[in-house]
């Protein structure tokens, strides 16, 4: 799966990539740290990613704007918010903006990995 990673902290980017490697074959196609960079890349690279993992707090701007920008993505592409700030209310807002799921970095790690693993290894007939 081709991965777009929107995360401003380099050490967290590395951890997310390592974690995803444990559940599937994810190929990082691009990594950005600001809302503007992410939105521009999404606009210029339609169909060149399968999964976007987006943090909410970025170097500049927020992940909410990136989720909204990715709303009109090609069928089959998924958007997942993975953030320390994914409270229940924020999760609902993310889904309303177009995210497929939203996970809290600490509390929902196993659910995040299960969700991404299922994308990398879809069950027959899914």
C-alpha cells in the first residue's frame, strides 16, 4: 500500500513507519509536516496513494484541513487520523470531514494497527 504520512515530528514519523511495517507492506510515497504541503501534494498526486495517516497538530496548520482536502479522493483510498488529540468529539468531526477512522495515539494503538493491517490484507470478498 502506498502511504502518505502527515506528521510534523520526525521521531514519530519513524515510529509510525516501524509500526505499520509490522502489520503490512506499506511503502512511504511522501511525508510532510504542514497542512499546506499536504494539501498541495494531495492535489498534485491524485491516485498516487492508498492510505493517508494524518496527525491533527502540525508544524503549521492542522490535520483537519488535510482530512477535508482528501475528502474527494479516489475510491479505495483511505484517510486515518492518528493523533494525541483524537477525543470522541474530535473523532466524530474527523469522520464528518471525510476520515475513514480516527485513533488516539496512546490509547488506540492496537485498533489503529488492526485497521491498517486489515487494509493491507483485505479478507476475501471484502
